[in-house]
């Protein structure tokens, strides 16, 4: 199933796995009626883990400010989008340089720290997922919008 580019960008910047967010608090200082994307990811057993040395995998709550910079909580609104149905953990995300063909290679081997995997969203960004939280042991594979599978 093709995902639109807005969903892809939102997942890139916010996706990681951990504790499931079940509440529907309003976005931090923003109206809730725009930019809400329902994802529906169930965390695997053992997720969230103990956070690694960078804080990746630390449980967090929407608008709780529990993630230290440069980390972001996957449940926080970001760039005008709010993901719902995603596990809430601290993650690291970074846009890829223009022309990148492998965002995870571009960020370097230690970007995610120990016990976490760098995952790419197409060729536009990299984000970190605790290893125990990977769905089926693998990163989510994104496809561009209008990839001929409508």
C-alpha cells in the first residue's frame, strides 16, 4: 500500500517503537483538527527497552518533555503533524543530505548508539529504533506516494 509523502515525512521524523500511546490529548499548543495521522503500530514484547547510552528507547508521553535534545518523542507533534497509534519513545531523526541514496550511511555508524538500528525513510531521512522494538526484526519499508499501487 502506497503511503503519501506527508505520512512518510512524519514517520521519518517521529517513528520509533516503545510504549503504546492510548490517550488522545490535544497537540501541544496547536489545534488538533489538522495533520493527525493514524498509524496503528503495536509494540513487540520487551518494548520499550532500557534506553541506550543516547537515550534512544526511553519511554515518553505526548508533550511531556522527557526526551533530551536532540531526541524527540514519537508521540509529540512535529512540523504540524501528530501521529496517533505509535509507541511513545525517544528517538533521533535527521533529514538526509540532498542526493543521498543511503541516509543511515550518511549519519555514521554511531548515530543510534548501542542496541538500536538506523532506519531510513526512502532516501529522505534516518531515524533510530531500539532493536527489540523492530517489527519482525526489520525496519518499516516505506514506498513513495503514487508508486503505481493505488
